[in-house]
C-alpha cells in the first residue's frame, strides 16, 4: 500500500487499477493490462476490459470515484471524499455488491442519512460507468459490441432461429 | 295478413275461444289461426322478412365464428377500446330506450293514470325485450359468457359500479318478466295465474323505479372510472348518472311512441279498439312527458358544463360536436315535440320521437366510443362487429314482432267468443 | 291494478324492499381513504439510465412464459413501430414494453419502460365486479382468471392502459398484465425478472417508501439532471412503480393530467347515492301512490275490505 502512495506522490501520474472482482488478487502489485469480467456469465460471454488502454486515456478518478486516492471527478463523492486517501481495495466489486437481488438499495446497517443509500449493484455500476462514458466519448454503446451472446442468451432474446452474425 | 283475414273471418285470434266456442289449440295460436301453408305464404310475402333473411344469413355464421374463434375474430380486438359496438350500442343504447317499462308502469300503476293503460303493456314489453337483448349483446361481448352469473353467485365485488348494474339489470329483468307474464297467462289460457302477479304489482312497480334509477344511473357512472379518457364534455363526475337517467326517460318514452307507431301503421289488425282509439291521445301525452324530461336534461347538462367550468371547451372542435349532439339530438326534437303537443299533431310528435331515439343512441355511442380516448386515436369498428350488432337487433325486432302478433299486448284478450266487434275497430277498412 | 292495494300490501312490499336492500347491497359505497401499504415494495424507474436494450422485455417474456415475439428483442426497429399512430403498448404477448422518445433539447433519445404501475388504490381492482384483482401487502396487483367474466371494465378504468385481453381465445380468454412476478419472485422478497435483468440499474427495487427517498435524493443531488417530480408518488393515489425523468413527463409519453386522487374517488359520487335511492325511493313512491289514488280509496275502501275478507 505504501508503494502505491509513493508512486502517486513521486510520479504524479494517474493510478491504474482494476475493475473486476475476478482479478481482485492483483491490485496491490501493479496495474492490470486487461481485466476479464465473467462473474455473471449466463446470457453473455465474459468481457475483456482493456484496462491499460483506458488508463492511458483517462484519469483514474473518472472511473474509480475516490478510492484510488486521486481526486474524485464525481461531485457527489466529493462531498465527503474530496481528500480521502486510497483504499486498500480499489476493485469495483469491493463496494458494489455482485448480488443485484433484493433490497440492495439500502444495505443493512446503513441508515438513510448515509450517502451510500443509493449505491448501484455491481452490474449496474459497471454499465452506468462504462456506458455513460462511452456515450460521451464515442466508445461502443451497443450491447453486442461488448457482449457476445451465449446460446442461452440467444434463446432469451429470441435470436436462436436467426443465422448467427459474425 | 289483411288479405288473409278476409279468407279467415275469425282472424286475428284475440281470445281463448274459437268462433264455435271451443278452445284454440296452442299450435293454432302460434300460427295466428292460419294453416301452416297460409302462414308460410304470409311470411314470404313480407319484404321485411327477406331483408331479415339477408341480415341473419350473414350474421349467424359470424356469430358462430365469434364463439368458435373468440372476439378477436369478429372485432379489432382493441386493448385501447375494450368496449365496442356490442356494449356501446347494445348495452348503453338499448337500456335507456327500454326505460319505457318503468315509466309507464309508474304512470299507470303508481300515479293511477288509467288513461295510459292501453299502452302500458306495450311499454312493459318494450322494456323487457330491450333489457333482454341488452343482456344478449352483453353475452356476445363478454369474454366468458358462460360466467354471466358469477357476480351473483361466485365472486362479489360489491363496491364496483358494474356490480350494481349486474344485480339491478338481473333483478329488473325478473321484475319485467313478472310484469309481462299476465299477457302470457291470458294467451296460454291460464288467466287466474294473473292474480299472483297482480297482488305484487305495486311492489314490482316500485322495485322497477328503484332498480331503473340505479342502473340507468350506474351505466353513466361506469364512465366515471375513466375520468382521464373520456372527453370532459361527455363526462361529468357529479352528474353523469343523472344525465343517463334523465335521457333514459325521454329515450324510453320516444321508443314507445315509435314502437306504437310502427304497430298501428304495419299491424293494425292486431290493435285493439282501446289502443287504436286512444293512441293519438296517449302519444301526445307521452310527448309532453318526454319534452319535460328533455328540458330537465338540458338544464342538468348546462349545470354540468358550468360546474366543471368547461365553457371554453365549447369553442373547440369537440365543443361544436357536443353542441351538435345536443342541438340535433335533444333541442330539435324537443321543439318539434312542443310544437306537436301544441298543435296536437301526432305526426310531428312521432317524427320527433324518432329523432330523439337517434339522439339518445348517438349520445351513448359518443360516450362509449367516439369521445372515449379522445387523446388517442379513433377506433373504427370491424365490419363484422357492425354486422353482428345489426344481426342481434334484427333478432330483437323479430322477437318483438313475434310477441306483438300473438300476445295480448295492444289488445284485450277476450275470454269469450263474442267480444270481437267490441274489442276491435273495423280494421278491414285499413285503420291507421 | 291499483285498486287491489291495501296499506298492508304496501307495508309488506316496503318491508320486502328493505330486506332486499339489506341482503343484496352489502357495501355499495365504500368511501375510504387510500389504503396504506406500509410494506409495499416498488420499483423506481430512472429514465436517465435506460438505454433501450429491452433486456427487461426479454426477461419478462422468459419469466412469464409468453409467446416468442415476431422480432428478436435485439431488434431496434420495434421502436419505430406505430399502431394507429401510437407507440407500442402492452398486449397479450407482452406485459412490458420499452418505447423510444426524442424529446426536444437533448441529443440522445430517452427510453421508457411501460408495465403495470401497481397502484396503491388500483382502478382495475375497484372497478371489478367479481373481485378478480387483489392488491397484495407486498404491493403487487394480481389477477385471478378463475372468476373473471371478461367484461373488460378494468381495461376501461386503468388510467395507464395496462390490462390487455386475450381476444384471440374463444374458450379460455383472460386479462393479461404485469403481476410484479408475484408468485415466482415477489412473494419470496425477490425483485421481478425485469429489474434483475436491467444492466443499467435503471430499475431499482425496494420498499416504496425508501424508493421515494432515493428518488428525492437523486433529484436533489444531481442538480438539473431531473425534473422535480417523482411520477407515481401521487398520481391516481400513488403507484408502486415510480419514475424519474430528465425531461417533463409528457415528453416521454406519460399522462401528466392524472388526478392525485384514486380513480375510485370520481365514482364515489354515484356510489353514495345508491343507499339513498334504495331506502328513500320505496317510501317516497309508495307515498306518491297513496296521494295519487286517495280518492279511489275513499270511495272504495268499504267495498274493498269486504272483498278482501270474503276471499
């Protein structure tokens, strides 16, 4: 962890970190090149996120809120976390629960006075973060531009009788 | 018929006994005293029957199609317009035109206006058949017609307006059956059964008033479930039920005028002396009643516009249409009624009654179909839906005629053979 | 007919009418307040998040075992479909649809999901004369096809045009509408299939009370992002499904003219007169009858009673 802070202080560079829980082990060592997100493969195959490319082009704070120790670009987070240090774990899944099931909007133990009252689940967080930016920055926005259907997904979307597109 | 009566001097059957003093058989009574071949000849000679044949020839297969393949096969199956012509015309149109039963029942039995007695039975029959066919229309329209009795026996939603409609129409239908039964008892030769009904008659009449007030009103109140869908000019949350009740009053009276006009014009041989002689007087009297109801209706319509402060809506396209409906459908016939009553012109009154009926049906169709979903689009009924609606109306007409031909509705049933000349005018010279 | 009526028969018939009133009309006018459903669940739909992927439609189709659609759920051309100039609506093959809107002033389209809003005081329920609808404590408005007669009043009454009828069936027609996945999910505290499928979390599932708090929070926090209204908080007495939007709601095809009172309120006027007519009319008209026929009575009372006694 110390290494991280030093890294920022010395080089003043944005900090690269990772997104996926699937890759949670790698964070405190270095910045991942690629992140393979496959925690909920069912209708779609897993997705490979070119983390290095994103890290080259954007500030850490544009995706990671305040957790990397960089100044958050999100005003909402900045209410409290304007000067927060980096977290132990910067992966999305460390805060955003994978289980997007019932009642996730108000986690147990947190009262309504806490800002985290309306924290999206992991799937929502990933899509909101990626898609919002993709729309602004001209990234891919169509579902299938990132996600390939599994056969179950093709069935779900009533595609199974149609010729498979390449 | 008129030509046949010259061959069969005993015609028409107007009592239990044949000229020779023996009882008419039921079969003879059904065939109006004719032989089967005479009867068929008589049926074929009437061009109206050929028109009916064409209507039913196409309509009955459509009816089968509806029951085999569902409502979607004969209508557009619209989810935006759940109610089409079957209810728009058949239920919302037929029921007000059948208010005649309770109106004349009240006039004669309750207020003791015996001068309207000759038309009471016709009014009761008109009411009974109208309600019966409203239920027939409903049976065609209901998704699960075999569950018609569910709101009475299986599952209750007592806070729903339709629950009231169902209960009241069902009860009122039985009341009306009871009220028309005396005519039937006379016809089948069991006049003493009448006594049971007679004892109940005041109760039946009052029940009729209550039930009619409520379900005529309830049909209007059904639309208060759609305050955002129906055009505000056609919907008054506070007064909708009075509008429907009030227009049913003149609608029902006009329907009796028209019905009696058709009867005296086309089947004069069936009309008894009392009916024939007093019909003009009665017609004028009914017209008087109808025009009072119309004034009341217009006043409450005005109050509704004022209450909801919808004056500026009157200047829109919908407003002009609304004014046209009121002007042509109510004000115009009301003025003709007034003129007709003043001049004692039965012809004018009858013409006005005809317009009134169209006006009432027009109002109901506007409320149920045309001004419904006024912010969406206009649903145009499928031709099969229209044809089926006409078919059911043809069945109504046939049943109406069948009964008027036979049962003592517009004449008095003779218990002895000798009363013919007393009861009937000299129809052979072409009455009416 | 009138001359055969005695006071006794009038009394008898009035009594009969009163009894009929008591038995037949259990509860014609229920002028109650909007029921509180303290544990009602709901869904907050954030139109700023929806991207029109139709995953919810696909999930609903699978969950409810609905027929396969003509076009796959990935096909965008459905957004351009019009029926009588109207965008898509729910029908017997789909309980939820997503429609695309291009409100003036923003460069990208907005999408709105349509489904049953599960009103607090549902018009379909209050208009149903066989009690086929139930509002469960969890907030779902569910339907019982076993008692439905097919009168379609619920469709007339629904201010959101949600219930649809299976017109294609002659022998087993029914009403079809979103049931909040009540049997399969909601009962167990799970979110409905559409919510689970939404990648954008445009649909947030939770207690209705909390959703309103969240909605207010989003409006307050993201200044200028939302119009200052949660659609469904008050509309027709409040709905379990709530909407947030960045543009005025009428620009995304929502009816903003809905009253804040339940639809039932507009029917109460009539329901209120029912008991009065039932109780006052018999006495009133029997009285009229006595007045109208008094002369007859005066003349014939003696004969009449003689006749009655001799019978």
